């Protein structure tokens, strides 16, 4: 059965992820990365696309791009098609270089934009390739913090979320990328109504090292959603009814997310272990986080 057509990606900002077929490397040398960035810069400029952030890993790429009227699917297919053919000639291989479809995530808020660029720039650190993000040459992070200019990336839409003055914004962004999530403080703000549960889902995704997806509370099977429900219940004492109301979920969905018996298999065992680590960070913190109101 043929796959449904992908909706045209226009009029917005998107987090794009593309992996090598069968997780094979798509970059074997620095010259490969240089040619990929050359193609991206050339075709993005032609199509009026702004590249807000990028990182080139060994077997995949992350891009955060903004467009007014260009079909991003055509842009990515063009860049990856030309690059894939060049790569095959360079290394004597055949067939597709990138996997079937690239992943695209619409970025609809400033908070989601910041979470997406932070995820992109922390990727080499998360993969244990470097200790600090500025040590990795093949990402846009250096352009953000002023280490090295970049003729491809436009960091202003992100930096302007922090300050109007460039150096102050760069310093604030660096702190944002390097800081650890203040989970207790975030939960306290949510309990007092100053922050939303949407912010907690994004924080949960960050703690679980997940790509910041569309952060839809209702996405079935989302580890970030399950962790959010657990935190709201176990730390703040919220009832399933209140969690459902605040997160825009069905009551049955919340109950299912909270049932550990529903999450079996190796992947879920790993998630459970990580959940326990995160919950352990909050041991003794419920009083500091907020009172257990039990509101429905």
C-alpha cells in the first residue's frame, strides 16, 4: 500500500531530522560536511528559506528552518538527492543514502523553538563526541555564541528571545543551552499557575533525551507525556481528573499513562529506569515544589 502524501511544509518553522538508510553514516569526512553545507546554503537562499540551526552528526542531520512560501519537502529532497549522488560517486556505493522519509516537526511557539535549537546544539555532547557544544565544529552553536561567524545560519530569531543586544543575548543563550532543567522549580510554577503543563512535557522530553516533538499532550505512547503525568501525580498530588483537564487529555488516557503494567518490553524498561532516576532527583522535594492540593 503506498504511503500517504506528506503535507506541503510551508509558511512556518520546522525541525527537520534525516537519518542515513539503515542508520549508515552519511558523512565520512569533513569534506562531505562542507559540501552538504554548501548545498544547503545555496538552495535555501534560492528558495528564501532561513536556516536557524543545524548539526551534522555521523549518520543523521538536524535542521531548524523557517520559510514563508517554499515547499520544504522539495528543498530537502533536492539537497539530499544531489548530496546522495555525489556521496555515492565519492565512495563507490549505490542506492539511497538517506532513509525513506525525513522527520518534520512544526515549531509553533518561542518555547518550542528554543527547545528545538537547544536539542540540536546539545546533540554532540549527548553523543559523547565533545564535552561542550562549542567544541563541535559542525553545528551552528558557534555562530550563536560568537565563537565563529557562519554565513549559513541566522541565529537572530532565537537570540532575540533573550535580549535585544547581541552579546547579552549570546551569553543568555549559552547559559540556556548549558543549564540543567530546574524540574522542582518548574513544577512549583505549574502548581501556582505561572507555567503550563506544556512546558513540563518539553522539559520531560529534554530529560529523556528525546527530540522536542510537536509536544502534543495527547500523543499516544509518548514517554514525555507519561513522565509528565507521573510527575504531576506523584510530586504535586494531582488527580487523574485534574491532569486530564490541565493537559487536554482524555481521563482514560491519563489513567493508561500512569499504569506501569501498560509499558512493557526492553524500551519501556529503559524508560522506567530513567523515570526512576528523574523522580529520585525530586526525593524530599514535594514540599518545596508545592502543596498536594488534589484539585479535580
